[in-house]
C-alpha cells in the first residue's frame, strides 16, 4: 500500500511540474484545441481548457497556476484581453485582437506577450483556394477573428466589407443594407460569427443565400460541426465551402513556435 501511495504521489508531483498550456474562453465545449495539442505533444505537456466567466478572472488564474507558460484565446475575449497584455506584436496591434499569449515569469514579475496568429492561419489555410482575380470579400461578423481575417485579406489586395448588427464605422454595413448585388459581387464570403457552432448547430447568418453562385468560395471559421448550416445553404447554390479546421491547425502551429515548443 505504501508503495502504491508513493508512486501516485510521484506521478502527481511530475504532473504538477509539467509545463502547462491552454485555451481561454467563456464556453469551450466546442473546442478541438486540446485534441490538436495532444496529437502533437501527447503527454509531454499539460493542456487545459480554461473557461472564465469574465476576463477579470485571468490574473488570478495565472497567479494560481505557476506552470502555465502560454495560452490561446477564443471568443469572446480576443479583443478584451488586450488591456491585460504587456507587449503586443505588430499584427495584434493592427488587428486589435490577440489569440496567442506567451507568459514570461521572473522572481518579481509576470509579463504577458500578445500575438495574433489567426491572420497567419487564415492565409496559410485558404489563400490557395481564393477565386482567380478576386478583389472583394464579405465578412459576416466584427469580432477578433473577423478583424484578423480582414487584415489577412487586405494584405492580399482584397477589399473587405464587414456585416454586423451594429454599424461601427464606414467599413461595416448592417444586415439590412446587405443587398443581393453585394453578395453576388463579393466572391469570398466568410462567416466569422459563432452562429451554427456546436451546440447551436441549427443557427446561421441571416443573408440571402440565393444570391450566392458557383463562383463563390464560402468559409466558415467554425469547425464543429464539420459542415455548418451556413455551409450547407451556400452549397445549395453551387458555392465551394470549407470549414475552419485547417485555420485552427495553422494558427496553432504558429503559436507552438512562439511558445518555443517546435
């Protein structure tokens, strides 16, 4: 019995000493981040899904978990977390959203370095699929992921219209202003909202899907379920459809390099 207790204690000690990485969000039941991380690193490191009811809880969580070395950020905190970051990289400054955080600890301080790997992940995952000579794209949503996608498309010389329930600036139109002509002329359409994400799989953006053609590429940044209602409706009218899983993988690989794991 003593030997068993000793072995269990040793395993627990080793577990506590492992470097920890994770994902921070509000509700994470949809996430595949832990799966992707463990497929790459097995049990070499700990990975934790960190559900925070409020971003205000972040500081206490970091303080109480000294082995936490870095984490990804998902909805709804990609914008909110910026006020907690000590040093931002150039992309996150321009995008105004952070989805990767590196923690550097000393005896006297904890510094948070913020990065945006979503823009890189989007380009790496989907650039080769863009329609030839496409110069216009439509993004549904105005959150942190939408900002990153807009930045990535602009870098490729593609003009972007963003659609939202609230008009925040001249680059954003309301759903009521989204005409069939706009949908038809923007050959790339991205759903950057959580509409249709597990468990609310029957939801979808309220646009006129009949204006979509077989010349369109439609991308849903959601990857769970594999095929969202947005994708199904676009496919009915001939569009090429793809989900966000490849982007998830590409941005994660970029984050792992930032952490120094690869």
